[in-house]
C-alpha cells in the first residue's frame, strides 16, 4: 500500500548536518503527523498539521521543524542533527471527515542514524 | 510523563495460546482507545478500537476488554498464530483536543512461537 510514502527510507548522517525527511500521500487526507519511534518509548508526536495553513508542535518538537508544502506533502527537518535524534520516523495521515474514528494511516518509516 | 502505560514490553506465547497486553490511563477525558499493530519494516496500522461506553469489542481472534472504573483496557489475541508476531501499541484520544491526536503506549513486542 503506497498511499503514504516516505523518503528516504534510510539515512545515515553526521552530527551538525541538516536533514530533511519527506512525506507524500495520495489518500486525500487533510491531517498529517510526524512521529518518532524509539525502543521502549513507543511513538511520540513531533508535529502535526490540520491543513496547509495550520502547523502545531507535538510533545517533542525541540530540534525539529516542519513544512506543509501542499495538502499532500509534509516535510520534517532536523536543522542540526545530533546523535540522540537517531530513531525511526513515521509520517501519518488522517481524514477530518472521519473524526469519530481518529484512524491514522502510517507510512513505511525512515530509519535515521546520526553519527 | 507517559499518559498511557503499556505492559508487558515483550511477550512470548506459544502457537494456539492467548496473548494479553494491558494498558492503563489517567486522563478521564480520553474517549477512544485504538490498538495498532506493526510488523517489522512497516508502519503501524489500526487493528481494533473501542469506546468507553462498552466493556468489550471483538473482531475475529482479537478482543479489547475495557474497564472504565479502573481506567484500564487490554488486548486479547485468542489462538495466537506466528503471523501475529508484531509490535502492538495501545493508544488513546481525548475529544477535548478536537484534533484526532493520539497518545500512544510504549509498545509490546509479541513473538508467537510455532
């Protein structure tokens, strides 16, 4: 299912480098999210977007920024990567018209390693 | 502060056995409790969900039990199969956020041995 795609799928970078992770969706959903997954910590929300003009910080936004270039595209940037940002990053989408269920659809993830 | 506490962190069950994963919460404003299933190399996907006005929901071999007074809910996988081996996340949503934000538990890695 390629409804939510993430690029790159894997990335190794060095401390201090700027990194951008990209997410695209063909589901026509208006809401998009960025999470990071760490062993023992589960999924933690970094940023979320209601629509192109609405961007909100999640619980762990420090060190990250986002851009909603279009309804279908939501990018996550690490301005100056540090080793503790090594994690698995997921993009997700949901449809405000399905607010009752809150179902989120996840991309395949990007594994980021910061050396 | 973990708003949804999940246990155990890992679980090994023999084929045909029952897998049980537990979650607890404190926020009484939570009104929707989904479980997500994640296979290696994939993103999580919705498995089953429940609202606090019912005590149990069953879909095939998967059942959510919900105890509102104890603020606990659990996932039961009956007749567990090797194909059920995955990481399971419980989650919760507060209608007061008005945004479909989910708070996830820390995850349980389930291994079903053949």
